[in-house]
């Protein structure tokens, strides 16, 4: 048990690392994406919004320090003091000149309340000089790198227009891990045409990689995305709440207990979410997952 949870939560891992509760503040580093600017493609991943999946990030019109201050103000009532992780969230946050990257990363790390960095990126945006920068930072600070796998299956990856195959992902992930850099893998549950077995094969692959963490996302259909247009045209089925909860419990039961679970569902905006609408009640979903794990006597890595 992890502080009375039946899975290895991020909250537990950060308290163990720092001895106190740690929040995240989401920042916009001013990036674009190679799958949008023409280097890889121009359409982007079909599920990604115009904000690059960073609806809750700060404003790129402000400096990194100003964004941190703004984000701290937003959480000041529930978290008036204490350390935070500076999370470079939207678009591809290693897609730039290494001097620029080092400048914004170190600006964030220089803030007195920042305990470390989380950097979301693509595995095809990690050239050697960026890898070397991340290696240096990791030796000096607490950092993790988030990579969007979504699925291990190249056929699905082509459908969602991910822009790289499994081999590209595998090479970058293993290079980071060999350097001792924490890697967090994003996977999506409910992608069109994927079966339960396909999803669990992705979980098995994540276990085999021996990553530090995983984010489990429910597929959201966001208004005005390519996925939304496909959904309106073809009407593929979306996950039902009970189906999703049972499948997440199956995933938890299979995941190596050393892997830190950062997320069990996604954060959707009621203003842009087309479906599944039930996912807006995130608290109910999380509580039901906890209840179901207990009822099925599942601990992470130990499914009965």
C-alpha cells in the first residue's frame, strides 16, 4: 500500500522524495511542434487541441518567472507555501535551440519555490545536444521527461497521425533511461480500433521499458480537432464510464509496482469537450477507481 492507496501515486512518490506535498505549475515555453510546423507534418496528432494540450498552462506572452508567479497565485488558497514542480506542458518542449532551452529551464529552476522540472516532449525532438543538456540538468536537479507513446501499435499511431514509429520512441526512451533520467510515458485508453488486448500489450511494453512513471489518459474528443471531425463523420464508440474504470483497474493490476502513476484519467474542459461527457466528473471517476480496486482486491502489479 502507498499511503493507503492501492497504486504507486505521484503524490506518494514526491512526498517520499521531498518530505512534503509538492504541486505542479504548468508553463508555456513558447514552443510549437514538428508535427505542426512542417518538419514532420502539419496536421498534428488528431486528438491535440489548438493549445497543444496545454489548456491549463500559463501565458506565453509572459516570462517563465511571471508565469510561475501567476500559477502560484492561482493555487495560493490551498497551497500558500511549499515547493512546486515547474511543468513545461504544451506542444514540444525540447523543440528549440539548446541555448534557449537551457535559458528557460534554468530560469524556472532559479525560482525559490521550484523543486524540479517536468518537460513534455516528443521522442523525435531529442537531438544529441538536447540529450546532453538534459543529462547535465538531471545531475544537478530533480527532473523528469514526458514522452507521448499513446500506443505501442504502429497501425494506431498512423491513424492518430503521431508522426513517429515505435522504434523512434524506443530509442529515445532507452537513451534517457540509460542516462538515469526519469521518463514518464503517456498512454491513451479508448483509441479507435484498439481492443482491450491491444491496450494491455502497450502496458506490457511500458513495463518492459522500466520507465519511472506513466500517465493514463482517457481518449477525449475535443471540439475542432481532427479527431472531432472523424467522430462526427464516422461516429466511433467512446468509452463508457464503467468500461473505462474496469480497464484502468486491469492496467493497474499489470503495471510494475515501481512505476509511478501520475494520472488515471484526463482533465477535460467543459467548454471544449465533446465526449465522453461523464469524464467531467473527475472526482467521481477517481473515487470509483479506488473503490473498484478494493472490491477486486487489486494492488498495483498484483491482480487477483
